[in-house]
C-alpha cells in the first residue's frame, strides 16, 4: 500500500515550508571534508553556558529517571523574583519558539489574522500559517531610513482590523538587528483595540544596550494585551536545552497553559535556566565579549565597504552587493558557517553571529579573501 501523506495532511500543513536552521558544524564537516570549523550562524553564545548553569545541570542529572516538574515551580519562583511579577503571569516553553507556536495555536483560527513586519523573525509566519490564519505582512522601513529593514509600526497599525488577533514584534529583530524605542512601542501597544494581543519577542534583549530600549516586562502589569517572550538560548548560552518563558496577564498565561504540553520543559533545562538567571557575572562577560566583537565586525565590514545594518543584537546583517550564495559557499569551504537570509527576501545579505575575537577574525579574513578574489 502506498499512502500520499501530503494529500492527507491538513490544508495549512500541506503548504507549510519548514524553518531552515543554520547549518550544524557536524553537517558541514561531513559534506565538505573540512575540520576545525566555526559556526557563526545561529546567534548562540560563543562562551556557552555559565559555570552556575553547568553546575546545576550536573546536580540535576541524578533525577533524570523522573519526570520534570510540569509546573516548573522553582524556575517560576526565580523568574517571579527577577521580574517582581506574580507567578500566574509566567508560562514556560521549550524554547521561546514553542511559546510563539502556543500563542498562535491558542489565539489564531482561519477566520482571523496575525500582523507582523516584513523581515521579521521567520517563526511568526510559520506559526501563523500552521493555524490557517491570515498573514498580514507590513512593509519594513526602506533603505535610507535610519532603521532600514526594521519594523514600521505605523505600517503595522494600518493592517490591524476587526479580524486581527495577534501582532508579532521582535525587539530587537532577527535577522535585521534593528530595534524599537520605548515611546513609539508603548504608544503602538496602547493604540491596539481590546481584541488584539501584542507579542513582543525579546530574544536578544540582554544585548540591546541602545538608548531608549524599553523594558517591556515592566509594562505587563498594566497592559493586559501584552505578551513578552524571552529565551535562555541566546545570551544565557543554553540553546541546546530549549527553554524560554512568556510574561503576560494571568488570564493570557492561563490560556497558554491550556495548550502547553504537560512536561514541555525538561528537568535539566529547568535547573540550568534557574541557575543562569542568577549568574550575572556570566551574563556580563557575554555582553562585554559581544560589545567588543560587534565593534570588531563593524570596523572590518566598513573597511570592506560593505553595507551593514544597525544592530542591537549579537549578530550583524551585511549586504554583499551581489548574490550572497557564492560568498556563503566560499566561507563554508573555509570552515566558516554564517547565515544566508534569502528565505527572508534578502538574497544579497548574510547574517553573521558575533563570536570570540579569534572566530571573528577568521570569518573576516575569509570575507577579505573572497571579496578581493584571492
Ligand atoms: C532565536 C530566536 C528565538 C527563539 O529561540 P528559542 O531557542 O526557541 O528560545 C525567538 N525569537 C527570535 C527573534 C530569535 O532570534
């Protein structure tokens, strides 16, 4: 018997294109026969987890035979103290990616729409599409704007109507690196009608040392239509463990907990995240390494006369001025993985994660060789 699984799939699933992640090092080395490669493709922390998280993982290993705490009590207690918010306003996710999917599942149907910006994080489109909801994509700021390719909140507001249930905002945004300031973002959320929830995805907030960057978590208490998502994957260095959280009104958190799977966050992740939250020294090292690395990259790419975009993140978007595919390939052959963003409609661009000084230098040397044709 042959079955045509695709024909059997739900219509929205049939037309779904899966997320394309950064190339893993093991895959590059298998395919290209290179060794000693570096990955600057998925915005991971080059320092990895901090010592406190590693120690917490070690001590949690003994209990791996048991199910995790399905309510994540200890991590929620730590988050509650960190944010001075009620425990009922926290929902935990298997990475913030799962929270974004849970939010879409909980609030979207084929009869309603979600609004997001062109060049916004790809998961918003995928999570929305899977529910069959309508996708309303607002044009981004054009080249020449000081926040070129960034979210244009006025254009987004224009797409909100009676059918809109969700607005997704990444602040700062991946893959552009662009950000929104407190005043405009607050006014945008306040201008939303009561049938619209605004999701502010702050995956990179620890890196965002830019003027007027908002602390949206503090707004949750008096903005019942706001959901903030955070992750331990980026600055906390725990991408492999998969843990993130959302802050919202207790009512919204209750809805999210209805669609959440009982044991969605594993016990090592719960323990590591709780410890990471208390490891300010590791976070400070991470942010300082990134600050120095960002300066290193910005300087190198301006010497190479490549267009680069403002970034409040741990990555930089650059324009190769020609199709980026061959540049990406040539870097792969040198054992350097960066991220093509053709899937975002940016075929000439590459997104490069800030690594250690040595990794950055190796990547920059690769660009220099490739662009100067040696
Ligand atoms: C990386 C990323 C996330 C998701 O990360 P998780 O590992 O699933 O927590 C969410 N939003 C943006 C904008 C990201 O870049």
